[in-house]
C-alpha cells in the first residue's frame, strides 16, 4: 500500500497515473525490501521522464540514488521505459 502522507513517501505498488502531481524537491530515493538482483524500479516525473532507475544487488542491501532535486510530480509506472514490469518486489522510499 502506497503511503504519501509524510517524508519519506513509501511506495510499493506501481500505478498507471501519477502518485503525486505537484512540484517536489527530492533529496534521494531508496530501493529496499527486494529479494533478487533481477528486481528494479524506474521512477518518473508526472510527464513520464525518468528521474532515476535503481536495480537490486545480489546482497539485497538498500540502494540509494544520488541527490535528485526539484521534479514535477512523481510516478512509478506499471511498466518501465523498456516495457518490463516495474517494482515487482520491495519498495521505494522517497525522501524530500
């Protein structure tokens, strides 16, 4: 269940529409709770532009993005830009 009430946003379910539509300054995004290095997540702005792409590690440790900055909305689409299923396991934590 996605939780968008306070920092960090907790997102574990992709959606076809934007999760957040206003301007947002993102510090970083963590990808956690996945179980395989084959799992990954692509995060986009509300226009479908890629903000970051995080891929799991064999060690399954939490992956942290670099500083992101100001974005126009937030979306975790059902499929990534390559047509693969997105966020099949784990969750992302969006720190703002």
